[in-house]
C-alpha cells in the first residue's frame, strides 16, 4: 500500500447492524470487510469469510453495510496489482427511525407497580422482576481472573455480546447461588476456562455441572465452549473425557483478544446476530 505495509487495515470499532462505511480510492485495489474472528484468521493465513461484496474494487466510491452488530475491520491490499492505491474510509451518517410509540395501556403488572408506591402494597402479591438474558456465561476459577478471565469477559463485551461474568453482575448483598443459577439458566452459551485451578474449585464445577445439564436438556446441542489454559489433553481427559473430546481454544496458541473474537464469531453465527 502507500505506506509500504503488506496490507492496510481500518479498524471500524464496534458497529451496529446497518452502519454504512464508504471506501474511496484513486485506483483499483482488493478491499473487503471482516469481523474480528475473520480478521484474526486472515492475519494467521487461514481461510476467512468477508462480507459486503468485497473483492477487487475498480470503481470509487464503494459502500460496505455492516451485517450484524460487532467489531469490524476493512482491509485493503494491492497484491497482484501493478500500482498501489490511495484509500480513505469514512462512515456515512444515517437517520435512524425512533422506536415505535407504545400505547398507554393499563394492565395488571402496571397496577401492581403503581400500587407499590402507596400504603398497603405489601398485602398484594409480589411482582417478579424480568430475567435478563445473556449471550455467554463465563465459567472460571478466581485464580485465572487477572491472566485470562477478566480480559476475556471484557473482550466478549467489546465484541457486542451480553456477558454474565461475576464482576459485571454480582452486587453486595446478592445471593451468590441464586445469581449464578439465573446466569446459567438465561445464557445461550458457556465459555469455560479450564485450568489446574478450575479442576480443584467447587464453584467452577457447580457452574460446569449446570452447563452440562443445559446441554443434556437440549438434546446434546452444544452450548459449552471450552478454553484450555496451561493444561494438557491428558490433564483434561483425566478430569472429564467428554470435555477433552470437544474442540477447544488454547491460550498457548492464541491471544485472549483472538479467543474472544473467535467465540463471538461462533455465537453470532449460531444465533444469527
């Protein structure tokens, strides 16, 4: 490219579905848009998937539309072309519609909520709060927080996922068991950080048992996404042969940011985000 690099990357940051990015160039170049997972695969020389009709672009401008919420990049290179190109990327401003107006309706839930503001509300039945839903539950041992778990949870949230992680969700005075059970019951997937510390912890095994129960109840549909941290296949097999048989990501092979991007890509593809 013009700066002498083998390729040029434009980090778009966390984008919303429907965001439009315009690429302008003075001559033909290979330009494509990828999410974080595919960008990691591209850098590693593996097969990757690009979006938005990218390829050899000879007409300027060319617009890319973000297909789903997440972290996105635009990559450009002139490999196989005679001349390098000057390229600029900018976001097109869009007018988004406001949320639909909600008609004013009186129902039993609103009556109970309003009644709680006045005396005698304790005589009525309690109204249960709505349960929050999560894309992924992070199952781990506390000894691994600093090195892996906290950066992983923050990376998953940066990828646009809703994450149940104890430091995000637990508040002083909350019931630990009830909070964990609610997170396990209302999470689509569980990212499990397997380590020597994990094997020895009661709470981490309690959380894993909950995720296994979810998988069995869903006729074996995979929801457990294992991450091996400083453990061997023999150690995982000794702990759980069924876990050792699952395809896992390893902190020895990838950075925590790359692992977060891979997990986010799997979840978004499975649930259609």
